[in-house]
C-alpha cells in the first residue's frame, strides 16, 4: 500500500531551460486533450485542485511539474510528475501544433530522469488514431509505458475488462500494461501507484 505524504506544484516550463533539475525519478502523463488527465493526477495525489480541471480543452500549452512524496513499507521517495499538454485538439493552427510537438518530443527524447510515461486513454471511447500514434512514438523512443484507461465508470461492469483488452490490442501493448482508472470513482489508484513505484525503483 502506497501512501501519498505530500503533493505540490513545482514549476511550469515551455523550453528545456525551464525544466526543473533532473534530480528525482520522473513520470510523465500524456493523453488526448479532455481525456481526464488533470482529474487523474488529482485523484492519484488525493488533491482535488492540484491540477486545474479545465473545461476549455487545448488550453494548457506548457509542461507542468509536481512533486509527490510517497511512502511504501517504511521507504520514502519523491516522484516528480510531469503533466504534458494534451494532444488531438482540433481547433489549433498548424504552427501551434508544430510547437506543441517540438516541446513534447524534445522532452520525451531528452529528459534523463524520465522513468516512465502514463498514456491516458478514454476507456469509454477506446483508443483513437492519435492514441495509436502517440503510443508508437513512445515505444519507438524507448520509453516505458503504462496505459491508463480512464472514465471506466462510464462503462457497465461487464464491459470494462473486454474494453481494456481491445485498447491493449489496438495500441499493440501487452495487456498487463493497461490498467483501468476512474477519477470520479477512484478506481485503479492503488494499481497505478504500484506500477509507478516499480518504474521509479
Ligand atoms: P484533461 O483535459 O485531460 O486534463 O481532462 P480533465 O481532467 O479536465 O477532465 C475532462 C472532463 O472529463 C471533465 O469534465 C471531467 O470532470 C471529466 N472526467 C475526468 N475524469 C473522469 C472520470 O474518471 N470519470 C468521468 N465520468 N468523468 C471524468
């Protein structure tokens, strides 16, 4: 059982020189805009407003860093969480899309302390083209990936496991790297932390 002792906002960055020092194991969160990424980070850390849950998709254009202090069986560890801006928002210009892509790919390729990436997928919708492309990129970049199928509460209980299975298949990742999640019902919180603890060990 992992306990979150503390969670706090660290800094916001656009360029590499704004990243915090690579002095703590880091986990990045990516997903389609409006997928439920902010809600997931808030649910994981147990802080309702750590990340602003925005009703305006596509607005966050920065990397946001948070520090969480975890404890498991008497062992304490700081894990840095990097909230990456959401992708797949239709109403942005080519130039904006290009600058977003550069910011993300630079981070994913160069961040030395990055230990894993949580790729968030809407379990109700299933994996989209954008999700498939993102997963292929992450795997190609050699990153360890955990897929979180969120908003699982929107599916009837009997549909949940099959949906997570089809997400794994569509994304071409092992079934056991896809976990179900719900921010509203707090499903999957312990399972995701366990996986992140392992990834940062
Ligand atoms: P972000 O843009 O990816 O950060 O997404 P948000 O966290 O802002 O959430 C987008 C919308 O989805 C909001 O209206 C949330 O209330 C809703 N939402 C997020 N997570 C869940 C969930 O687990 N279940 C349900 N039913 N709704 C969710």
